[in-house]
């Protein structure tokens, strides 16, 4: 069953067992259960760092807009796409 599309109230949390390492301005995430990894660009790394504590899409989008000088709607689109991708890879859990 496919997960619902993330919305502003969706809470995003890192999945358990995922290993991440910051390398300069990027982050490499390893899922030891799937044997796969993902390299995040600087803005993805920035969001990943914020997920040390679960946050809503809205909270992440507001912070991203402030940090990178984006319009709110653009930041929300970016966070939704990022959260959807992480969840599809089993690297994050979406609730709400």
C-alpha cells in the first residue's frame, strides 16, 4: 500500500538503524538492512540534521525558507519531495 502524500502537518522522522556521516557539506546515509546508501547535497544535509528530532513538513519548510532565502511554497515543495524520497527508500518515517 502506498503512503499518503506528505502535507504540511506530516511528521518526518529518521528511520531506526540508519547510519549517516557528514562529509564536508554533504551527508552519506547508509541503510545497513537494505545495503544501500544515499548521498545528500548541502540542502538535503541541512534538512537531515534538523531531523535529529522529528519535525513536521511545515516546520522544516519554514526553516529551509529562512536558511536558504526561498519562497515558502518552494521550500514546502522541496521538503515534500525530500521526505517522500527518504520514505520510499526506507530512510524516514512519515506520520500524520
